[in-house]
């Protein structure tokens, strides 16, 4: 099964969810801001290819985990999802999880400060604070996604 965590905001939230899924970020506690920033920097920083799934790794059940950001372009998101579901032999192999529903307002502000204003350090700190504020919600989403993968797997 291919599991895609996606966000329409163009932030790293989908990659955070994928990292939690792959046990690269903890489920049992909220990481410190410095820990989150180090994780962002070690996982490749901001996504370069919006609209293209980024392979994050395989989980313990062998599921492929992806992050996908649409950069605030819902049309791009629909094109990507349509391509994935029509271009592959079994569209039921793809499971999509909207991380945006668990995002905090500060993640959007942090991404804006980082991407548009080019204030890298400040943007990363604001974004990391937003992730901390929504971390438990993201963990809950990941837990549900893992349960779903076990029931389909």
C-alpha cells in the first residue's frame, strides 16, 4: 500500500506526519523546537517539487510512505491525485491523509515568513511552534492511518 500524507498549504506538515509514521519523530512526546528545526534541515528542508509525491520511506509493514504538498494550489492537487489514481494498476493501493485538518495557524505563517519573506531562521521557528501546537492532532491522524493500513494490509 502507498500512503500519502498531503497538505494544500505548501508547508512541511505532510513531511512531519510521514516522519512520525516512520518513527523518525516521536509519537509519545512533542519535540522541542530545536529538535523539529534539526529534523527539517536533515530531511531536505522545504519541498522543491510541489505537487510531486516525495518518497519518505517504508514503514514496518512494508507500506510506502510519501509526503505531498500542493503549495496552496488545489488544482495542482487534483491533477496529482488524478494522475496517481489513473496511472497505476490498482488505485485502491493509494491511501490519502489530509494533514491540513490538523495544522495550526502558525505553520502557515511560518511557511509564509520562510518562503515569501525569505526570513529563514524566523520562519523555521514560527513553523516549528505551529507544529508543536498541532503535534498531538498530527499524531492522532498518523495513528488512524496506521490502523487503516493494518486493516487493509
